[in-house]
């Protein structure tokens, strides 16, 4: 295949065209990120009246702190569960809708709906449904299974609650991409396989899933970023990181220590670590997972 | 409209805007009072603006206490701070340590030449917000203290005397069991603010030390000590009562699930701020509410002592012009006048901050018309405060409150016993206090 090349006569023009995007990246990403790195080496009172350079002390304190290591573990459990559940449920729904001849449009609209709900509103909805004092679900669980649901006290209940809320929010987005991916798979391939005697499962594993892999890979990256950052509002509205920090994920801890506790140095160090985790994860995904993707 | 006419019109309107801005000095006031309390707060500013023409106070609601405080601090760092900010009592340590960022109220009043008598204020309220020399640092605005609300109808149905709230914890337990065994309700009591009510106020009420150096009033080198035998015994009981259903937990922080349990008659008794009174009465049209003091263990020497306050004060941030500071002084004098204070106290359930406002409310017949409305004041002034019951002042206390909640949850979940939970609160809290000491 021949590569297309556009030759610019003017050497300055490409830079000029890139300038707005570069400016936005510099102002909204590089500059604040630089500030965070700088802040992470300082110890400062809330008002910024006295500042001391403390080197790596903020970082060392974090790794000596069992609560931070707990938050790391909580984040891993939360992220893996949310990503796997939201991807697989969305895929099942997309497969179901893809087979529909009529009313597929209606179902698609209904399934995309939750994505339009702001995370904080979604959080409040789930808080309401699961509320141990006034919620409907704890009441039903108690009546039918005799299970005493209390996410104010039981860490496992709280974790299940935030995972459900996050998954519910993310299914719509994943569903939309999976559906588009499925519709771009030529029907002839599947029909040919069917004529060759391959059953529905065989066809799914050997044809549909491999051809969906670019979509799946893209969603994997987006979902990991989602669980690490965008789930803040859900946690804030449902559990507030509790009980006893059972749902205190890294990004929530950054907020809690920085904006509630006013410990800016530690909070900045945590956000730098979080930034590095995302960089490493994205690198690994592109380096290793992408090799298995067929475009 | 031609361009020329448009330009002329805008010049005129700009001039008009400029002249009004010059005539009145604007005073920005950030507060954290939402809902009904927010309306009452805005009404105070409106009344002040109507009463004089030199200054105009502009109140603006900034979310929760935490959000308001951190927002004001961020604004200060950016040089855009308001003149007045409302800060909750646990933020006092942080604000006090910020010399150079705040203007102490005693200094503000002296600079403005305002007529100001610090002795007019209730000592139990003001004591919380003075420096070691006894000078007033911030202006008390909304102070409350926890009290006990109980359901008179449930008491009667369970065969208890509806006019007699429990006085001791032994009675709380006995009354709860009677309520539960008679089948009138499924739980005895619940509570808002576990940290504030069941640990801090509990300690003061039993004259037990909260921290060294007079509960932190004496300096930043203070250490928490509220893991003593009396507090351990109480937390042990709370955990046991939670197991048996006598007590139901309402969640961390303010305990958002506690009020519904009382309103829906799931629990017969409920401990929370005296400022919840209006809300409690509004939400309980189906039954009569009685009010009592906090319970105590009668075998603890010195109990009951006196309860301590919560709520917020108004801090003046540095950087305002001399005119603005004069305006703030005038506004503070307006707020502490007996008529304004008495009205605010009666509307909201917050404590009156001056002796005169209390006496005025009494003269107006407010307490005889509203039985129980003065319980909070009587409980706070029951005895002269000791070093253990004057209040508390620790750096990073916002986070320590969070630690108290976490360890209490671990206790209720059975992960740790009462001694272990309180020891952990003290150890983790002291680490936070040391961090604060190092940063200031």
C-alpha cells in the first residue's frame, strides 16, 4: 500500500495548525500536572503561608501508610470487577440487540439512556435504592433471603453497591460501541461459517469475537480510565469511601486528603502516582494487548 | 439602534453602575447554610442592608461546611477571598493557625472603633473561639449542642411515662428494651454525629479528658487521650446494643440515616443537635416529640458536667479594605444585637450567643410556649466548664472526625473491640496532629 503524503509549502503552517491543540494540552494538562509534581515535594499549610521543601518525604509517607496500600488494593478490586462486568454485560446485550429484526432501535435508545444521567445523580439513585434505613432493596433482601444489607457497616456490601452503580453507568457506553462493532462485521462471514456447519457458539468465538477485538481493546482502555477517574462522583454520592475506607479508591483519596483534609503535599504526591499508574497501564495495553488485536 | 446611540447608552449605564458601587461598600459573605436555614441566613443580610445604606452585605451559599472552608482557602491563595467566611468548629484549629490570613475579631472591632463588649457573649460559646489570652478570634454565628429527642406516643404505648425522658444510660437501655419487648418499635435509639455526640460530647459530659493541654487549647503539641475507661465502656455498650438491636447506626459524619429512623418511628429515641429541633418537629406530625438532656453513667464521678458546642463561626479574612472592615464590624454588631439574635435563636434552634438574647427570648415567653427549647442552654451551662469540658481544639480535626467514624464502623462490624477502636483513633489522630504541627 502506498502511503499518502501531504507536502506543506510553508514550514510554519503545520505548527500554526497544531497550535490550538498544543495550547490546550499545555494549559489544561501540562501546567496543572507540573504544579502537582512541584507540590508533591513540598509541605505547606492550608493557606500557603509557610512552605518547606521536603523532597520525597510525601511519597515515602504514603508507602509507609497501610491505608494508602489498602486504597491501592481496593482500587484494583473495584477496577477489575467494574471493567469485566461492564464489558461482558454490554457485549451480551449488544449481541441480543444485533439479532433483532424489529424494535432494535427502541431497545438501543433505552439501553443508551443511563449514559445521559450524570454520575452524581446516578449515585444518589443507587444510594436511595440501597439505603439501609429507607431503601427498597435492603427491605426486599431482608424479607426474601433474610440478608441484612448494610453498606454503612459491611465493607463487602458497600463494594458491591459502588460496583453495581459504576457498571450500570458504563454499560450504555460499551453497548453502543459493541453494537456498532457488530454491525460492521460482514454477514457473509458468519453465513459462510454457518454453511460450513459451525454452531452459534463456535461462530461467536472464532469469528465475531476476533473481529470485535479492536472495539474491545479500545473499550478496555477507556473503561480502565473511567474506573480510575470518573467514578469519583459515584463514590462521593453513595458511600463517601466508607465504611472504614472499604471503598476508598485512589482518586477519592486524592480528593479526601487534598480538599477535605487540606493536606496538599500528600494529595499531590498521590495524584502524581495515579498519573504514573495510568501511564504504565496504557503503555502495557498498547504494547502487549494490542498485539493480539486483529484490525 | 445605531452604533453611536448604543455606545452612548452603554456609557450611561456603565456610569450608573459605577456610581452605585461607589456609594455602598460591598461585603462578601460565604456561608454553608442550605435549605430553610439558608433562607433565614439570607434574611439576616437583607435586614442589615435595609437598616443602613453605607454597606451592602452579599451572602453566597457555597455548599457544605467543608466545601465552604476549602473554597475560601483556595480563594485566599488566589487573592480572591471573601470578607467573611463561615467555618465549622472543627476547622477552628486550622483557621487559628493561619496568622496573616485572618483578622481576629477583637482586632477588627478595635480598628473599626466599634462599640463592642466581649463580656456580653455566653462564656460557654465564646470560650471555644478565644485565644489563650481570652481574646475573641471569630464571631460566633450558629452554635448548637446535642440533646435527646424522644417519641412521647411510643413511650406511652410501651407503658413508659411520656413526660419522663431517660436520664442515665441505664435508663436508656431499660426504656429501649421495654419499647422493643412491648412491640411498639423495633429499636430503642439512634444518634446523629457519632464523633461529636458519642465521643466528644460524651467525654465533656462525663468530665473526661479529650486531649492533653486542656483538650488542645494550650498548644499544638497536644495529644488525644479519649481512649480512657469511661469512653471504652460506652463504645463497648454501643457495639453490644447495636448487636441486640437496642441501638441502630445512622451512618458516618452527621448520620444521614438517623433522622428517618426516628421520623418513621423505627427508633423511639434520637440524639442530635439542638438545631435539628425545627426539622424534627416538621417531620413528625404524627406523634409528639419530647426533649431531654443527654444521658450519663451515674456511677462516673462528676457526671453530668456540661455539654460542648458544635456549629460554626464567622471568620474575617485579611486583605479587605479599611471600609470593608468597618462594614464587617457594623454587620457583626448587628448580628449580635439582642433582637436579631433572639429571632435567629427562636427560628433555628441554634443557641443564643449573648446573655441579652437569652433574656429577651425568656421575656417574650418563648420558652414557656415551647417546652424543651431551653434544654440545650441549660445543659451547656449546667456546671462551670472544667479544662475537660471547655471544648476542643486540634489541628487536622476534620480528618480526625473521619478516623473516629471509620474506627466506630470497624467496631460495629466486629473487626475490633472498643479498646482497640479507641486506641486506633488516638494513634491515627495523633499522627495527624503531629503532621499539622510540622506544617504550621
